[in-house]
């Protein structure tokens, strides 16, 4: 059993410790916001925060996560109130949405450590691939989220999600009850 904390909840995964964190989250914990894109860490669709750092979940195993704190897009905020989520909507930096969770997690990790990032720092911290090409708006969204983080700006709230997190996954196959 691999023990870690996912979205502020202690979890034991009854899965092979060599399983990539991506598949443990998606298949074992039913946290499907973390996306499979390339499987080799290039695209960033599977980005989560591990102990506050943005990491590619396809490249880290459950064994490597033993005792660590993992935050997925589902755990970033339960009501979409995180400044990055709000700014992505406000700045229309979302197209198809497939890459969005990974981008949001990369940006959130950046802003947690640096509330005043330069354009170069934003680009370095968010190397995620976006097939739709939202990069110019993405830069503006992260800058706006940074301003909100510094309390220099506000954003009208995006609509609340249509389902409560506790109702999202009633049966979680690989978690020990």
C-alpha cells in the first residue's frame, strides 16, 4: 500500500507502487481532471503539484509519492475560486480545455512561490503544450492572477460547478476503504 495525501485527504493506494501517479489519480482515485497527453512529460497535460512543485504525473510513480502531498485540479479549489482559475475564464484563455488543468496547476505552483513573476518567468514555469494556441491570452491570465494574488485586482466569480466534489466519485476502485 502506498500512502500519500491527495487534495488534503490521506489516501492508501492498493496499486503497484511502480504505477505512474497519473494512472493512480485517474483510475484509482477517479480524479480525472489530470489528463493523459503524451506519457513522456513533454505536454504538461498531467501536471499536478507535489509538495508545492508542479510535476508531470506521468513521470512520477506512486512509490516516489509515498508520504508526499499531492494537489490535483480538483483540489486546487472546490468552487473554482483560485485566482488562476478565475483569470483563465476572465481572460478567455481556455479553448478546448484539454490542456487547461495542467496549465492551471503549473501557474498556481508558480504564483504560490512568486506572486510577481516576469513574462520570462511565466513562460519558463508554464512550458505546457496547447494545441489551440492560447499562449498570448495565457500570459495575460497569469499576469492577472498574479495581480489578484497580490490583491491589486479582483475578478468577478465564474459560475460554481454543477456537482459537489463529494458527489463526484462515490465508488473509488483502488482506494482502501
